[in-house]
């Protein structure tokens, strides 16, 4: 783990991506699973897509009215994630948000 990631983990609480709103930024700390083959497959897929520890992410859009799915920017790619998928991605919120 890099020093920058460790410092931000100390100063911020770990949450999951599903809790963020449009414009919020964060750093991925891990991808969790609650068990079962489907959850394990989803975890592996999220890791393959690049939701790896240390990656910077930003919520760029949310559907209306229930905010599901959400659009997340990871590097130069935008992904649409359902809230239950986003809940598997553990994050540390960044102090600076971009609208």
C-alpha cells in the first residue's frame, strides 16, 4: 500500500461506493464479498474492470429518481453500476469533490 493511500485511510473513514453522490470523489481500498458464487464472480469482475486498491474514482451521474444505476469515472472510462454492485467497492472519500 502506498504512503498516500495509507495517510488518507487514517484521516477518513472507509465506506462503500454506493453511499457517494454525484460529484463525490474517492480512492478504492478494496472489493468485498458477502459470500456465495454470484458475489465472488461479481468481485472478480469488478477487480478485472480496474476497481483495484489505490484507484481514484468519481461519481459523474445518478439516475432519477432512485439514484440507481450510477455512473462512475475510473481513469478514462465511465462505468454504470447498480447500487448493490457499488456497495461491494470499499472506498475512502477524498476531501476534494468535483461537480
